């Protein structure tokens, strides 16, 4: 009999060095209670959310007036209000550091690199703040940016939010309609763009796209130089200026920060929009700040001076999460472009040279590194690396194993899950607990997470809906253009009364961790049995013949049958032997019900700009229904591969 062992267990020295350990000691003295372990802390944090979130404010040193109440009207989730008397400014809390040490480090593939100190960052924010104020930008105005992951993007966000404006961003690889589907809904007062960007070693021209978007938005345009000709682009657009022209005449002076309510809108993020126009999700300054501080400081163990990296674009909520690392005193390591340009070692080169403490990425990236044959454990000095985080899709058990066998043996690996809806995580890592293969370590502190069956009952040992049963600070303030809250309620509260239903198909483990089996709206139901697509991907994508897969349920003969699409590695074809091998692996490692009725080879799989495969869009195409918003996809042409397939007609 094989005895299961954790992949990693924190040493006593590691645990003692964690801010979470210090927090538990500090909180015990403050509240006059004891916490025998971190699970006991979680129980207390949920039962005493007013005290817990007030403690986060104090322990993390939030600048602002906290007010008398931490939580009121808690009976109904949508009516609950955190810190209703508080006044603060988000940007002020991200700019508490000063001096000549690094605040931002940037690399654009192997084409561009530079760094800003804290003083330089604050100086640039100061000039932008004055320029924004001079054009009348203030509380509640929207500032929209189609930008790469540059230091200038961070500076523009901080300048806007220092004045109480609402920031919204996307990446420059969006098509013009995709940009307008987002920014057209929120009517920004300023549109910020780059003059081009690098991807996979090639210069990507955005000038025609920018002109098209600017013509529709009809607002002033700020062009940030990066990889093109900013002056020429600005000169071709009415009411456009380059960054240099925009801040001309403004000298660096002390920053001013508008003190605003805790619930004041900070960000507008967008749903993927693959089934219609994207929903505009509005997040609060206070809720975002507190939730991110909790995650960065307690769950990730970030301390001042740590190098924090996340591979992300400005169209993914992980960019917003990364930016908040400044509030914990971290140095942000920014990267823009392909993670495989000029080669697959580029991010590990960056990590070794800049001594990342935290390396954040996607499950797909980890799997791609594994399949490429790279072994950073042997080729790179990652001695400074303390934490690897993975999100975007469930990290497979084999992905967990590869991190420890191929990247670093003594590292805290945290699979995390949450999303745009909460601009943070519901379930994530914990530096005081062991890491078990294939499992997320547990729920976030202060979050009443559970798994419910269709009858609204908490379940252990079976799969169900991931829910949150009590209010939390980073719930959206509202959806934009949803005055009666109907879209908001439909998105999260239609399934269970007064309970947030997140749309993830999940399962508790025997260790108190969780496994995410995929999105519940993409769950397969052959014969009425619910199957998570991630369960199938975890098996198929470990086969060397398969690069990636996508699975849907096809309506068939008054039931649902499982259809599996596979993109094969070079040199392989989907012959009868490979089909049999795939089916046998799924049957023996999952269940016979998981075995697909059809397996079909395709040359590409459609995905969103943030890299998530779009099962729902493929399901619509297979059933002959239109996909309402192809602009949300990075490769919309891939959908054509799934239309009118003869093999799906029998």
C-alpha cells in the first residue's frame, strides 16, 4: 500500500518567518484568544468578520480613517457594508514607500528593459496627476487604457485613482470591436494607448486600431511611447498627445490624495464576453485594497523589498492583483510579450537575475514548460524563489509534480482560484500548511467558502458548487449600466438565496483543501451525472501526443454525450490506436462515464485574451448557435474548426 505524502511541508524556520505567523500571535494578544492552528484562525475569521477585517486594516497599516464600524447590515449579502464610515485613497496606500530602491522593473521580451525607483515612480505619478486634474478628471470619471504591462501603465492607474477616477484597462492585442465593446459601455473621459508592442520577437503595429477606437470614443487620447512612433500616431488623431506633451509644464511636487469612501469605485473589470457583450464589473477601492493586502501579506508572505512577478496582461485581473503588491512594499517585476520569446527560458532568466521571491503564472504555462523539456531546477539559480503561484485554470496533479521535480524542490506551490468577479481569490495557498498533489490548500481567510450540492446542502467527498455564504469586502460594488442590480443578482445570487454561487465545480479534500473541476456552466452531464472538464484534461494532457484539449457536452438522443477535441503534438496523428489509448487512460483513471463518445483532432483551440479555453463558445458552434462576441477571443478563427463537423452528426 502506497502512503500518500505531501509534496512540500514548511519547515519551522519558514513558518516562523511568515507574516501570517506574526499576525496570529498579534491577533491572539489583541483579541485575548488562542489559535492552535491556521484552520482555527480561518473559523474565527469567518465568525468574526468585523474584527478580522479591522485587524487586517491595522496589521497591514492601511492609511486612512477607519471609522467606527467595520461591518453593518450583515443579514443579506447584497446589503452588507464594510467600513461605512471609512475614508481612504487607494493610490496613497500603494505609494507609501520612497527612496532610490526599485519599485518597478520591466522587461519587454529581449527588446526593452528599464527600472524605476520609488521616488521616480512617485515623480511620474505626480506629473500625471496634475495633467489629469488639469483636463478635469476627478471623482467617478473613467480612464480607459489599452496598454502593455508597462511601468507607465501602473503610473497612469495610480494618478487616476489618486483623484478618485475609475480605472479600466485591456491589452493591446484586443481587436477594435473588443476594445469598444468594453470601453464604449463606460464612456471614459480619457483613452490611453501605446504606439505598438512586441510579441514573439515581432513589432505589432496598433496605429490603425487606435485610430478606429479613438474615432468611436471621441475623447482625448494619450499615446505612451513603447515600440512604435508615438509622435506620428498622436499626430494622426484629433485631440491626441504623446506622454511627453501631456505632462509638459508640470513639475514634480508632493502628491495629493483624494480621501474617499471605502466603497468608492476603483476599477471596472470585464467578464470574458464570449456569450455576449462583456459585463462591466465595478470594484471598490477599500475592498480591493484590504483583500489584496490579506492575500499578499498573509497568504503569500510578501514583505517589503520582495520581488513580486506575475505573468499577466492588462486585460486580466491578475494585473490589478500584481499592482497592489506595491501596498505591501514589494518591488513589482513586470513583463510584456510572449513567455517563450526569444526562448522558453526567458522568464526563468528574469527570475534568476532579479531574484524573484514570488513567481506567478498560469497552469497552461507550467504545462507548456513541462512539455518543452525545460528543467529550470538544473539550469537556473532560483534560490531566492519562495513561492510559485498558478491560476487561470486548474493546475493538474502532474503540474504539481513537475514544479517540484523540474523547477524547484523547496518552494511553496500555491494553486489559486477566484477571478474577475471578486478581483482576488476565493481559495488559495497557505504558507503554514503542506502542499498536496493536485490540491488548492484552502479557503481565503475571512471568506465563508463551502461546496454545496443542488439542494443547497454542504457536502464532503462529492463534487458541487463553490459558494460563499457570507459577505466579503471585495464583492463588486455594482455592474455598470445595471441600475436596478438585476444583472448583478442574476450573475451570483440566482442559484441560491443570499449565497454567492461562483460558478466553479469543486470538491473538498480530506486535507481540508479543494480541487476545482472546471466551470460549472461547462460541466458535462452524461446520463445525469455531473463531470468536470478539468478531470478529463488532467488525464489527456499528460499524454505526450496531446498538447491541449477541449471538452464539451453535445445534446444527443435526449441526453448529453461527451465530445473531446485534441490538439496533437508535431508528428502525431489521431489514428485508432491513439483514440483507444486516450479512452483507456480516461476510463481507468477517471470513470467509464468520463470516456468521450467522440474524439476529434483540431489544429487550434479557441481561447480568451487571458489564455482560458472557451468551452461554452465551442458548445454554441457545435450546436449551430451563434457566438455573440468573437472579439473577446485571442484566436476567433479557431471557432471555424468546430463548425459543421460530419463526425458530430452520427
